[in-house]
């Protein structure tokens, strides 16, 4: 795995798929943010993995599995710890950082919405020989976290008159928000596989292996593509901050009418949000998963698996959602880069301690 990630870093750093190498020091300098010469190649690989290979892998794996493996104590640990940390992150963002609804939603996603597709699936396959390991994480964030966050962002954008959403009716938003999560390719592959598994459980009929063979062949490309993309991401220059929507919208006459402590110091706010995301993603979530998992009787590989999934970095989808609504997009991108870079030593430590 480390060799594949390193190869991705070299490909991006040397510009092997773009024809030119990154300038020396570009990966560490925000000034060189415009020098991402391999962006097109990285985007193609990530899109291929995310929209075709990973959904095929999830479908073929779930379609041939026993549902008892999906609903387990490990899944319960994932759901409990993710929900608890999402509430804590939202509370800190709202009452400590004093952010308004939209930025609170993006900050919360940056802290708990993980890269289960491009990084989680390869880790699950290579470390545990089980793509199902990432299913509880994917289901919770794609069917619970994403719809809730999109609903908050949509409502916030409508309330503040954001041009993209202000003209939409309430009924349109109610329909659009769930569909935005369901249209995710990995969600489609996961739900389709679950549907086949449920039908098989009820009827006793199974899809023949020859029907799943094309999905197996295509899905086998998802783990290496995901790791290559991960390595390429580590060599990308730090994204520049873009103009953000107002982070704080106090109501006149309320307690929040006072200026927030970071007023006039936007970079301090950026550091605070990124630090919160890094703290939750790279420290608190793995520790919480270990503590709750041990308390619920998990040990050995089962506990290591849960902690590994909890140590995944922030998903690129968070930046996509933030960009879509024009809220904290630069902040979300920085949180993704930092948590991705820092997850490497965390995952190595988890693997070493878990044996």
C-alpha cells in the first residue's frame, strides 16, 4: 500500500501524467497553488475510481454477502461515535467559534465526513480483505450526514438570498436534498447491492457468479486507483483561500449580536476551523472508536477495523458541497489536505498497535 501511495506522489510531483514537474517546494507553498500541473490526470483517475470502479466493487461485494455482516457491533460503534462527534463539532462551531448555520454545516462535515470511497475502500480491501468494512461508514454519512448538512446549507442559502438557491421553493428543496445524496455513484452501487442482498435473503435466490464477474473485474481497479489518487493528492499545493460567505450572522438584539472573538481576523478563524477538523479526524474519532468498541466487546482485527475507518481523512465531497453553496470552500479544502496528510502516521500507528 505504501508503495502505491508513494508512486502516486511521484507521479504528481514529477508531472508524469501532465508532461511537467511541479516546481521545487510547490507542494508546501501556497504561492505555487496555481502550479498543480497534474490536476487533470488526478481528476480523471479519481472520477474513474469514484463513479465506476468503486460502485462496481460495492455492488458485487454486497450482492454476494450475508446482511448479518453489514449490521454488526462494529457498525453500531461507527454510527454512535460519528453521530456524537458530529454533535460536538456542531456545538463548538456554533457556540465557541460563533458561526452561522451554513459555516457550521461545512465545519461539521469537515470534522466527521470521511473519504470512504477513494481511501476507505482500498484500506478495507488491502488491510482486512473485506470491502464491507467501509459500508457502515458510507451508509451513515451518505444517508444521514449529507442530507442533513445539505438541508441546512440549502435553508441558510435561501435565507441569506444566495442567488443559486434563493429562488427555489420549499418543496423543491425538500425533494432535491435527499436526491443529492442518493445520486452519489457509490451510494447507488451500495444501495443496489443491498437491494440484491435483501431479495436474496427473502427468496433464497442468489445471482450467479458469472453475472457478478464483470463487476468484480471493474471493481478490482478501485483500490489501486484510490491509493494512487491519494498519493497524488499529498503532492498537491495547499489550496488558496477564496472569498467566503459571511461566517457569522447574529440576530439584532440577541446575545450573538456581539462581534465574534475572531472578528477582523479571518485567518485566525480559518486556523481554528482546520484545527477542529484535524483534532476530530486524526485524534478524537480514532480514540472514540477504540474506547466505544472496546466497551462493546470488540477486540483484535474487529476493533482495529473500526478504528481504522474512524481515522480516515475528510472527504473531498465536503469541498464539493461547500463550493456548491459558496460557503467555506477554501476552508474545507484546507481541512481535507491537512487531515489527509496527517492521517498517514495515524493509520500506521493504528496498524502497528492493532497488530
